[in-house]
């Protein structure tokens, strides 16, 4: 880039590569940087505020600060190279070549223009920010503003039952009413009632960055009915696909018939469900009241523990006298959680304590309730 002796060019190239590498680590910080707190969000935490309490304003400030910091990278490179190689005389612009002068001008103009843009976004209390303008397209009542939509999103984000996945800086967040995808400079937001989801493709890796076992990642296209809201794509680990579907209000279309590899827990739940349907059913007496499942509080309790695997006084299982209080899904998840996670092949033949009275039972003792 600059006029340098030929025997020193390799050193400058190496310095440039090292600088670009550290810039990349700041733009897309790995897990180690996140754990150490070496991120723009952590360094500017006092300015950004709390994401948990004010999700929308946090990301408005985050995207603004991130863009401004990233615009300073060329100038930081110029200054650092000038300190690293004083013989280049980079701090004397009139002595360097025209290429160096062009780069210096670019490194000064870029943060200046970016700063003016950020100031424009800030005017009117962030009314001009791209995220704010996107939320204004989601307002149903003409008398409301984007701040009412932001307040609704903030309230739902505080709930513990939201679905969240994805690497740092690129998360997928699904609440009862909203689906959101965060990125470096923007946050895609759409109302669940205004979207249609399509399984666009999948990719498989023998070793993922999270673990050393084969992993499958799904690409889901989120189409938005509102023409003023852009569609977007999300990338999801196949093991989390079941949890995502439970939070979505609309189904995910699989027009390409992509085979989704289930997690061990999902595979066990399928086998658990099939075995329970093969077990003898339980007919409750008229005096027995069946209420909602105390595990999920969404479905009616539909299973009852009865010792059927052996004689009442023999074997490791114990007769349970609890009234029906759990649904099949919650009972299966409870059973799986009580097993050795390193030996999934033994789950179906193992025992579990009753979640209420701690009486030991096996899969053969779980009976479906029939009217």
C-alpha cells in the first residue's frame, strides 16, 4: 500500500494479516472472547444498558455503537502501522505517497460519515434508526407508535419461557407473539401471525464448533406477509427444531422432504410414547378428578403410574398411589432426565422415581388414561 523497501514488504503484509485477524475477532467474537468479556457489548455495557429489561433500546444502541466502532478500524490500522513502522513517516501525510494519502483520507472520512449517520439516527430519540422504522411498520393502531411495539417486545423478552438459540451476536429469539433474529448491524422482527416458515435446506458437519459429534444444521426461511418487512433466514441446530416448533404458532413447511435428525431426547420420547400406547390403559373411576398437568400447565394429565411389570410385591418397581397429575410428554421428559445421560441405550430398561411420591417405576408402568 505504501512505498516500502522490498525486503520489508513481508513484515508489513504479516502485520496487516494480524490486524485483520483481530478485527475479525471483534466483528465475530468466538466463545473464548465472549467468556473473557472482550466484546463491544461488554466494553460499552454502561452505555447500552440492560438487554433483559429494554431489549429494543439495547439493540438500537448496540447496532449504532458497533457500526461506529467498526468504522474506526481503518484509522486504527493507519495509526498502529505508523507506530509499528516509524520509518514509513505515516504521521507526516505530505511525505507519503498518494496511495497512503488516499487511505488516510478514507480512514478519516469513513468514521466522520458514520458518526453523522449515527447522530441522525439519535435525533428524535432514535426515531430515525432502521430498527425503529421497522417497528413502525408493525403498528396496528394509527394512534400508536413504534415505542408501543417495542414495549410489547420488551415485556415478552423478559419471560423465561421464550425460545433462544444461536451463537453470540446472531441469535434467534421466539416469544409468544414475536420472532426475532439479531445480527451485527440489525435486528429482524416479525409478528408470528404474519409469517410463513419454510425449511429451505440443511447442512451436516462431522465435527461442529460446539462439540465433537456430528451435527445437522437447518436453514429456515422466514417469509413475512407485511410487504414493508423484509424476509430473513435463520440457521438452527436440528436438535433444537422440536423446541422451536413448540413455540411457533404456524407450522414449518418441509417441501423438500428434508430428513431432520432428532436429538437423543426426542428419539427417546418417541420410543417412550410408543411403549405407553402399547401398555394397558387406565380408566379412572367417576370420583377421580383429572386436572391439568402440573409440569406444563397446558395439557390435561393423561397418564397414570400403575405397577404392571411384575407382581405387586416383587421386583424393583413400587406401586404408586398418586392421582394422575402429569401428561405423557412431561412424564417422558422427567423419565429421561433421571437417567444416565452418558448411556442412552439403557434408558428404556431403567427405572425412575415418581415425580410426586418418588416411587420407583419403569416404562411398562406408565398407563394412558382413557375415558
